[in-house]
C-alpha cells in the first residue's frame, strides 16, 4: 500500500514539475503561475485535510512557524523557477530531488542519534555518489544554457529546499516524540498534528509570490497562468497527501525505501518528459549513478536486513538445504 501511494505521489509531483516547466515557456516567468498554484494548493489542501478528519487545533506559534516555513518553501520554488529558465529542466529537478540526502547529515550534526537522527556510513557514501552523478550528468548536458546563472539559482533552490526539509523533520519529530526534550518543542503534539499546518504553509508561500507579482507590476494574470496554476496546485496538494499517506501505510520493509523510491521515480518521470517534450539531453549513466546514491544514502539498510531475517527465517533453512544437496 505504501509503494502504491508513493507511485501516485511521484506521478503528481512529476505533473506539477511539468506545469512549472510549461509556465516558463508560456509567459516568461513563474511568478504568476506560482501565485495561482500556491493559493490553489492551500485551498485544496485545506479541503483534503478536513475531508480526512484531521484535528483542528491551533495556536499562534503554529501559525507563525507554518507561515515562516511556507516562506522558505516559496523561496525554493522561486529559485527553482529561475533555474528552470536558465538550464535544463531534467538536471535542475534531479539536483533538487538529490538534495534530499543532505538533511539527514544536518539533523545528525544538530541533534545527534539521541533525538532519532542517526548518520551511518551508507549516508556518506551515498551522498558522494549523488554529487558525482549530478556533476557527471551536468558535463554531458551541453547546449547553450547559461551555466553560471543556472548554478547560482540551483544552489539557492537546494539551500532553501534543505532548510525546508529540516523544518518539516522538526515538526515530524514533535509528533513522534511528544514527551522528549521539551526545550526543543515549540507547540504540543496535538497542535503539531493540526489540519491547518499544510494550508498555512501554502498560504505563506502564496503571500510571498503575491508580493513578487506586485513588485513586478503584474496586475493581470493570464488565462494560461490560471489554467497551469490551478492544475499545478491540485497536483501539489495531492502529491503531498499521497506522500503523507505512504508514510502512514507503509510496511517496515517499504519504509526503508519509501523516500528513495519517491525521489528516483520523480526524477525518472521528469527526465522522460524533458526528453520527449523538450528534446533535452539526459545523461542516463550519470543519472543512474545519482539514483544509486539516493538509494544507498536514504534507505534504512539495517531495518531492511532485520526485517528480512526475522520475517523469512525459513528461506535461510531452504537455502542451506539446497546448498547441502548441491555439494553432494
């Protein structure tokens, strides 16, 4: 069930990224698209949370933290749109998804394994493989892209994205450990589970991009921006919903590869539409190395091994019997 939810989440995430890419080619920027998309995502997310019966508790700190995290999310989308305008979309989205390996190291450095943020050897080597794959893919892309501008905006997008993921992990930690380390808690567990968190986060990002549009003097939003923004907002809300449901319904074995599967599936689907729709050069060998690094860095190999060993003990006996028969 968890793998199925992740598959749907990746499909909606790839569709959202395609809407953003089309917005770059349609009306010379993403501010109008993002403004419409984020307001639509906040409305859709609120409706989905209420339909699923989430708690309606809230306080001032929840509102402040949600809006602040939304501002960081909005900055991520702003720099992502700039990077898409200056460089290849497939490599840009691959770089952003590959940055999912970085928060684990930051959380380990800040809080340590005592707070539930361990860091093992496979995290380090997997991160190196991801970086090597990204640079290898960038070398093979070629073209007439403005690489200096792309590198700057892509780095800023990754930086904001990592900060955003750390904030989300902090909120998830407050849900998972309600009675531990009270000095790191800014609101209680029931408030952390509030249905208003995601809608308010989208509102914070939407307000930021509304200010961007006002600063540029965009008083009229085109119909195509409304169309792509509405479609992108629905895709954004649904992929967040399916990803949250995947974490909820996943088995122990599925949990070990949940987020690697989402990242790899999203990158693969975005590479497909980048190749088919825009004829972009996709360096599949470099992408494969990055995909392998994502799996190595983000999968919980110890839990997978223990699950396999505890759940299928008869397999080991069968293998021993087969080897003993073969050796005669």
